[in-house]
């Protein structure tokens, strides 16, 4: 008979078998082509059922009658642990070939804590293998982290497998996959290498970001680093590495709790990152977000405490875990999206869309449909690594940005220091000239009047008073009271000029104290600018009145200085030391400066953004 004829007979023969016993006939060519075969939709399951409830005879018939067929090929859902801590699965394999097969049956152990494997032969149940999370590697068949057992199917033989799955807390769920044994070992090494690389990469990046963040005092950096560190902890649980850890007895923490403990810890550190990201916003929005973050953070922290110190709230933990995690994902998505739009740093948006986008969609669909079945298979474990990589890349780019920004800031500070030093030197030169030209000349004139025979005492007194006032003006500008607010210093300066000159000075302040919240160097520059303007009014304006007014709104501070003097004469140079220093100080502090002169006086406007 031809090969195609034999294959047709096999197909007809096994279709008849499948109608009665639901036996899985192995397609060896498919197994070799695809590396593995998912068996989930070839199984029967019973929630809250274990081997002790099986009858003594006609076991397969009982299973086919009372068990439910699993129709989903992605996984086998076995319920919530607090309702059904033990559940059972039945699977029958058939080898239609003329050769014996050495196979490996592997199960995902993300959402199961223990699997017990049995053979059903001649209506008897034979226990062949038990594996738990805590089972040491050296006592496992393959000495690795998988829940896997070897199978040998002789030619044209069948194998009935009964499996019980136990779960202490959370969702009980498995996924059965069949490999050729040799190929399984090869694929496991590749998968293990990828998992270790991802874990080590995450740890290295998180440690580097944390250290750089603390060195350069950038909370965004070290908070991202700590978040990625807890994500790495979650991946060590995902890859079953943490199953081999021994935890202190006082924590009441064991391997079965790690799949929930690790994500909850990551949720808490996520809020640390969100807290610092939100510091970029306005005060009201920032305060509202901080309160929201604190509330959801407290819920996650409560879950961690209950998980660590008690075993009495498993139902609450299971029911709330998905809700809190969904809230964290939504808040994280909102915050990263807003931060991206605010700062134009789109690598955070990549982390959001690739790493969290699928998870958000899946979580929302499950909440709307009120189901524990994932809408998208394994979204947490396929999309999340990419999100972490983008977030790590964003953190590294943030490090580079912060380093470049700091370097630029150092250069700006050095430039500002140089400018201020030049201004200081020019002011000293100007004071020297003023002492020589005004005070010195006045004193020399007074001395001359005293030397003549007919002394004019009134003239001498006038010259001495003018010299004393000039000295008072100059000394007042040099005295700095760091304990006095800027508003009070300005008011004191106006009062001094009003007392020691013939001009009537007035000061009006319309604000909410934003003036006193300016940076210190901006306050000093503004005070010097105002004093320079007032001094110019005394020396050059021939004014009767000078008005200084300060207005504040939500966006800026506006300072106006107006006099009713003769204005700046046409053709007069505006590059004198005083005006040049006013312009320099305005540029250093990024003030908007406008000087308007008419025959009726001069108006100086200074606008300061806040």
C-alpha cells in the first residue's frame, strides 16, 4: 500500500477513535516542523477535583462523562485558588507511527504551584511524578526550572495521562506543550539564555540608572532605576528563578506567593517614578496626582502586607490583584503620556505603547467582560519586556540629557559669573569716578569757600550736604540685607531716595508675594536694576515725581518706573556704564526690558516670567 493510502487509513481510524475517546494522534512531521505542539484544546478538565475522587474502575469512561472539554488552545483555565485549590486534567496521546517516540511534556508554571502526573493503565492510576515550585533542580527530571516530564510512546501505542494542578493563591492555569525530547533540551538552553540575558540586562541597567541618579541628584533617574530593579525581580519570578530561593520564616513568604508579591512590589515602585515625573506640572495638577498616586499606592502596599504576614485573605488578594494592577497600568499610561507631551521625550511614549498598550487593552476587555480569561495570550510576558527595554533606553537617554544639561548649566553659570564680575568692575570704576567727580569736587569747592576771607556758609553747607547725600546713595546700594525680603529692600531704597533728594518718590506693590519667591540671583539683579534707575532719575531727569509700581499675575511680574522729567535728550549715548549694566543684568536673568523716553519723562518697564 502506498504512503498516502496508509496515511488515509490512519486518519479514518483516528477520527473514529476521537469521536469516542478524544485521543490526540501525534503528527510527527508537524512536531518536527513547529518544534512543539500545544495540547490544551485536546484535554478534559474538572475544577475542584483531584485523584482521590476518581472511581476504582472505568476511569476513562468516568472522565469522559463528567469532565469538561477544554476548547481554548492557548491555556487550560482551572479557576481561582480560593474556590478550587486543586483541579484535574486528562489527556490521551496516540502514536500512529511504526517507531517509538521519546517526548517531553512541559507545562507553563506561572500560574500553578504543583503538578502531579499519573498514568491510567487498565483502569488503575499510577503516580509517576510530582513537581512543586520548591522542588530542587537536582531532583527534577531535566534539572531545570521547567515543570516537565519525559514520555515514551511505543509504536502504535497510546498513553492516558491524568494531571492534578494545585494553586495556593491567585488563578490556577496551565498550558501543556509537547516536544521531541532532544529538541526540547536544545530549545530550553536557547530560552534560558534569553531569559538570563534579559534579567541581567535589566539588573545592570537598573543599577546604573540608580547610581547615576543619586550621583547627579536626579530623582527621575534613580526612581526609574529602582522601578526596573523590581521589574527584574518580577521577571525572576516569571522565569521561575525565584522558586529556588529560601525566604525568612518571619515574612510568611514562599515561592507560591512570589507571582503576586513581585508585581505588587513593582506597582509600588512605579508610583515612586510617577511621583517624580509629575513634579513637572503646575502646583494644583501635581497635588491632585500625588493624592491619587498615594491612594492607589496604599492599596498595593496593603496587599503586600497581607501577603507577607497572613494566609487569611487569599480571596481578597486574588480578586483585588487584577483591579489594582489595572489601576496602576492606567495611571502609569496617563502619566507617561502626559510627561511625553510635556517634555517631548518620545522614548517614554514608545515604552507606553509597546510595553503597556497591549496589557491595557487586554486588562480593559477582561474588566468589561468580567472574565479571568486573557483576551490576548501572554501579553504580560511578550509585550512587557519590550516596554522595559524602551523604558531603560529612555532612562539612559535621560541620563545623557541630564549630563549634557548639567554641562551646559555649568558653562552658563561660568558665563554669568564672568558677566557679573565685569559688571562689578565697571560699577567700581563708576563709583570711583563719582567719588572723584561729585563728592571730591563738592568737598574741594567747600574747602575753597572756607579759604576765602568772606566765607559763604550757606554755600558751603549746600556743598557738604550734597556730598553727604552722594555718599549715602552709593553706600546704600552696597549694603545688602539678606534677611530682608526683596519687596522690603525695594521699599527701603525708594524711601532713601525720597529722603535725600528733592524728588518726590512713591512706591506701590500689587501682588501676592511672587516677587519674594524669585531665585536669589534674580532678586539681586532686579534690586540693582531698580536702584540704578532711581539713581539715574536723581542725577539726570530733573523730575519732580518718580513712581515705582510692581504688578503680579499668574504668568509674570511687571515693574514700571516712571518720571516726569526732561527725558533722554536726542543724540545722548545709551551705552553708558549704568544703562549697559541694566541691560546685562536683564539678559542674565532673562528679564524683558523696555526703556521709552519722551520730552515728558522716561518710562522703564521690566517683565519677569514666573
